[in-house]
């Protein structure tokens, strides 16, 4: 499985209409792009852990799952992603994007050998 991991910080001055436009574009992309296998959205939780002081200042995370790299690439080239990408640039003050191969503990064991 490949996960497209997106950490985002919306612009502070983002209007309600622009926020809705971004959300609608995201929703359309998740529904219309057939290679999307799963989507999880999260909001950052602050609870006093030491790492919070050095972590990037992001408010949300989107985790979009695909069967494989080809599925991710199809997603990135799809017209619905073009609209989402345009909204992405207009709506956010910061973002970090990573694509990761996801598995079980064997992924960690293999990395440390």
C-alpha cells in the first residue's frame, strides 16, 4: 500500500466560501478518482508532549491510500486532482507532502538491518 500523507495549515484569512470550495474539491477528488482506496482526515491534538515544540506547525493531516505507486500516479494526473491542486495553493499557508510505502512491523525491521 502507498499512502499520500499531507500535513496542512489553512490560511488564517481563508473565507468561509474558499474553505467550502477547498473541501468540495477534496471531496470530489476522493469520490471521482477510482484508485483512491481510503481516506482519513485528522486534526492536530496538542497535549504537552516534548516533540510538539519542534514539530512543524500544521493543523490537519490527510492520509490517502492507494494499492500501489501506479494508483497514486493516476490520482496525481486525474483532472479532479488538478482542481484540488489549484485550491490547495490558494487555501493553505503551509503544507508538507510525503508519499510512503506502508506495511507492518516488517518495514521497520527491514530498515534497521
